[in-house]
C-alpha cells in the first residue's frame, strides 16, 4: 500500500562484512556506519560479540561499538551467542542484541556448535539478562527456507523454532534465507503458517540473500502478505562462513529503489545509500554487485539515473 511505512534493518556492517577475508580497519567500519546513519538508516546491525576464532573479521567488536556515534532514534543491534558475548556487548555500550539459532540442527551445530535445543537453553538467560538491562532483542531463525547440509525446510519447522524463540522472550523474530534458495510462493506460505501460529505479518522480519537472484521478488511477496520489516546490506555484500555458497545479502540500494518506486515510506535516502555502497566496495576493492549500484537510481521527472559517482 503506497504511503505505508516499511522498516529497513541494515545488516551490512555485520552480515555483509563477517565473511570478508581481508581485514577491514575499525576506522573504515566506523565510517561505513556513519554513512549509513547519514543515509537515514535507524537500525544498523553493527557487529558480533562472538568468538574471534569463529569470525575473525569482527574481532574488533568491542572497539567498534564503543566508537560509534550515538544519535537519537538510532539503534545498533549486535549478535550475541552466549553470556560472555552479552557481557562484552554491555561493556561496549550495547542496548540491543540479536540471538541466532536456525531451523536445522545441522546448521546450528556447525555455526554455533550447539543443537537448536542447546541454543535455546543458552539464549534464555541471555535474553532475560538483556531485558533486565532494558535492551531490545531480536531472534533469528536461520536456514528458514533451506539448509546447506540437509536441504529443504518445511515452513512449520521454521515457525516452530520461531515460537520457541518467542517463548524465551525475544521482541522480534526474523526468518533468514541464509543460503538464498527461497522463491516468492514459499514466502507467502511461510508468512501464512507464521500468522496461523500467532505471528501476525507486521510482527515478523525477513532476511533474504540474493544468491540466486530471488531476494527482491521475495520482498514483494512479503510486502503483499503484509510484512513490513526487511533486512538488507548496503553494497549487497554478505555471506556466512558456515553457510557454503551464501553469497550476497539483498542490497539495501535495490530494496530502497523498489520501495521508493512503490510508494512506501522508509526514511532512507537512495543517493546516500549508493554513496555508502561505493565506500564499502572501495574498501573491498571490488565493483558493486547490486543492480541499482551499477545502474543508479532513476529520476522519473527527467528519465536520468541518479546517485552515480
Ligand atoms: N566472545 C569472545 N570469545 C568467545 C565467546 C564470546 N562471546 N564465546 C566463546 N569464546 C571463546 C572462548 O573463550 C574460547 O576461546 P579459546 O579457544 O581461546 O579458549 C572459544 O571461543 C571457544 O569457546 P566455547 O565456549 O568452547 O565455544 P564453542 O567452541 O562451542 O563455540 C560459539 C561456540 C557460539 C562461541 C562459537 O561457535 C561462535 O562464536 N560462533 C559464531 C558464529 C557466527 O557468528 N556465525 C555467523 C552468524 S550467522
Ligand atoms: Zn544473512
């Protein structure tokens, strides 16, 4: 519906960068986040307080989070896998976290070395402690549409895990298409199954990867079903070392273009996102992978592209 509000939850600094092999200086990460704030993004998943052996790129989480500009209405959720991570996040000034499990044991075992049951048992005290501190908590269900180790995932399975995350008190659940295998009909179906289980569409978030070029089509299906929160990564970077083949997140610039031209309100400036996307591409020394990153936006009054260097 034109005029309706859509939340864009930026994951570039975390999901986008976590799998990059070349170490990116902390100052460049901070600059990237500053550019995202300047572009109007208000929820920016900044980093992860996980084992530095598991994710070496984000080993500077403590220093980075401490150094980020605090602005009214801007939230920097950080990934936390255990109480140790929560304590580190607290010391660095966090006020929002994300815990992350998955729809399959095969994936959680490789990613966080716990079964789904074990992960929920580990997260319960983390979520309780976060709420005691007045923090906001998201819970991810990764591999919600398919797993790199066991294949197809039934929607009921992903929704069951979401229900258990809600049971330990998370404020929002996000279904992740970690390896980018979903197609729009599956999004429609998962949204309906979630709705029947008590998750109304406006209460859930989707996290799509564009690995096979279906991410924007999946967003369109989510929008049609009433979902109003989508994750995206400026520059379209992204991947998980424990999810082989999980290339690029949905690019924020591609999402913003779709939402703008469809009349949704989101508060994010496309030209400024494109500027931030070029900044991150320069850091990674490679061209932008996103479509709008290559073509620019479009000014319907003149017909000319916008936001290009
Ligand atoms: N922060 C920093 N270091 C941590 C940590 C945290 N939150 N949690 C554990 N560690 C360290 C331990 O001190 C230990 O270090 P050592 O080897 O130097 O002694 C090491 O990590 C292993 O700790 P352990 O408690 O045995 O955990 P594990 O080996 O079972 O791993 C996780 C579990 C969850 C800590 C680890 O798998 C992890 O961080 N995974 C994150 C994966 C990820 O972020 N994936 C991408 C997101 S989808
Ligand atoms: Zn992801």
